[in-house]
């Protein structure tokens, strides 16, 4: 009997990993099935989130990090998400080039997520891809996202450590980062340190940090300077990631538990809405309800009460 897809993923077969990820992207039932099978085999990988504005040098830095970890004998999986660009062709093309840099190295797997315009399920899909790469035995799984909004914050929240990248610029780049992104940073990286103004950028992050009181023993997110194109500062970044990992060993469990809770609630909500749309409401009814709300003939609260009651009644009659 030939091995199943999940068995091949567990053996680290790159083609099987690619196939499994495609199923997840397509939201096909095979995707859900594979995640179900692989999930019990996860928990080995350390999940590193890298986020920052478009063009910050995320991909270049992730490439450097990957190479550095490879030198240390670690295996790497990378998921790059580009939710801002409706034409992810460019990003994917770029990642093909990146893939070639590691071609023939089975210790590296890089994949871009095509988002097809819908943001909602992106964080979920990213989490599921991380499950696949983790189960495939990768030591480090890097999740690269353009940091702009809540979706990206949610994606990064699925990681064990969040690296927030900033580039020197006009001076208001730090303010431009929304509060959510500031909150999730475990390490700040000021990339393009070869550019004018890098130290000013470091200082403005320090100024923002000064507004926060850190408790005794609380991790104060370090601010590192890197030059991703040359690799300057990358060894220090890896050392800092390791320091953070050591610092949070005791709390990693609760972080992963929070992640599990978030995922459980997210999945449950998703499944319930899907059930309502497919099984409870008649075709076109959702739109009719929307129109009635718009016309102030009903309100969203009563509408939800009504739908919820019908969903429950329906399952009780089964
Ligand atoms: N001068 C300088 N340029 C850099 C540095 N790091 C990256 N770049 C350049 O910045 C550009 C964008 O780099 P990417 O790695 O594609 O940036 P990204 O954040 O992945 O971009 P998106 O995925 O499109 O958001 C490229 O031309 C890089 O060569 C750096 O440290 N210094
Ligand atoms: Mg990129």
C-alpha cells in the first residue's frame, strides 16, 4: 500500500507538503482532513513571526535568517503572506527565486500564500500551513506578513515570537505602525541600517517604549539594527531570538494555549456561520436580512436571535 499524503508529509516529503498546503489554500475538505491527522504530531517547531511594512526587507531578512539557521543545522519552513497585494503574482515570483537559492536543500521549504482577495480566513489558513510544516519536522517555521491591520496581528499572534521590522524614513514610520503591531513586538528590527536615519528610528522606538513601564523580569523588546542585503546584524538577531526563547520557556505553554483558544474560537465561529449559511438559511435569505437591516425593518441583534433560534431548533429536531 502506498503511503498516505499525511504519512508523506510526516516523512518531510516536499511534494507532499506542497500538495497539503494547496488543499488548505483551496479550503478543500482534504485540507481539513490532513490538518486533523497532522495536528497530533505537532509542537516540535518554533514559530517565528516576521512582520513589517511593504518593502521593509522582510523577505530578504527571512532569507538571511534561514541561511543562518541552516548553518546551525536547523530545518526551516517559511510561509509568506501578502494580503495587501491583489496581484500576489509578484510576491510569488519573488519567492520562486528565493526557493531556487535553496533548491535541492530538503531542509528548507518556502511557500507563498495566495490570498485570492479574501482576508477573513487568512490567519486560519496560515496557522494550518504552520501545522503542516511543523508536522513535517521543520525546527523553525517562519511566518512572514505585511504588517498593516488586524489580520496580520492575528497571523503573528499564532507565532511563538514576533519580530516587527521598521525601516528608517521620514521619522513618522514608527507612529505609522498601529498600536496592535507595537503590542505584539517581542523584538524590533530596524532594517536598512545602511540608510540615513537608522539611529533616529531606534530612538523613536525607545521613546515609545519609555511610555510603558516594564515589570521586574518582564521582557523589554530589544531593538536591533540589521542590513538584510549584506546580512549585517543577523547573527545577533538569532542570538536575541534564542534569548527570548529561553526567557519565555516557562510561559511558552500559556502562549500556545492562548493560540489554541484563539484558533478554537475562530474555527467554531467559522463553522457555525458556514452551517447557518448552508443549512439554516434559504438561498438568498442572508441578503434579504441584510436589506431589511439596511431599511431599518429589523436590527442585527434581533436578526441574530432569530437565526440562532432556528439553528438550535434545527439541530434539536434531528
Ligand atoms: N539598502 C538596503 N536595502 C535593502 C535592505 N534589505 C532589503 N533591501 C531591499 O529592499 C527591497 C525590498 O526587499 P524585500 O525583502 O522584498 O522586502 P519585503 O518586506 O519582503 O517586501 P514585500 O514582501 O513586498 O512587502 C529590495 O530591493 C531589497 O534588496 C537593507 O538592509 N538595505
Ligand atoms: Mg516579501
